[in-house]
C-alpha cells in the first residue's frame, strides 16, 4: 500500500502544490491531501484539522510536508506527527512533492530520503541563453540581435 502525503503550508500554498501535482499525477488524488493555514486561524483549530485529516487517511503511514521550518504550519505539524507512522519534512517544493508521489510505494524512511533528495537536487542556477543576455567577445561584429 502507498504512503499518504499531507501537505500543510501557509494558504494557499498547500492547495496550489497539490493542484500542480494533480496536473502531473491525476491518478494520485486519493492519497494526497492539502491543509492551507490561513493567517488568522488559531493553532488549536489548525492542529485539530490536521489531526482529523491524518485520521481520515486510509494509509498505514503518512509523510507530512510543510513549507518552512519554524513557521506556524511546521510548528503545528511537529505536535501532530508521531515520528513512527508519520514523518515530517520542512521546505516542500514542487520537485520534492513530485518525487514523493512517484515513490509512494517505498518505505517511509526511503520516502523521506527521496523527498530530501528531490527537493535539493532540483535547486540550481539556470544559464540564461537569450542572445541579448549573452556576453560578447570584443571583436564579434556578426551578431543579429532583435531590438525593439
């Protein structure tokens, strides 16, 4: 059976990440839930909502992904996650989420490792290849930029 995934983040990030994930893996809707934390909601209300979502998930184990360590969603999740049947990873991004959805059949420990790898390996500086952003050689007279 697959591991459940619960995303808890500042509103509307959790729902937005889940929607992006469903764009790639529409068949995975049932085991992945999102909990957006509104700015003025009490921590007790959010904690109760998260505990209820975890209880409703029909999976033997759950990976909880939150947006930022030390922020309200993460602090709430730390109080709900048990460390045995559920684990918590902070710093969720779309590559991390897609990686975890793709490997939900693996053990919870392996899934945590996949989440960390997926989240960090996809953070990189990307070279800008547009001609107007490239550095030219001093004697390069054969350029054909399009100027407006």
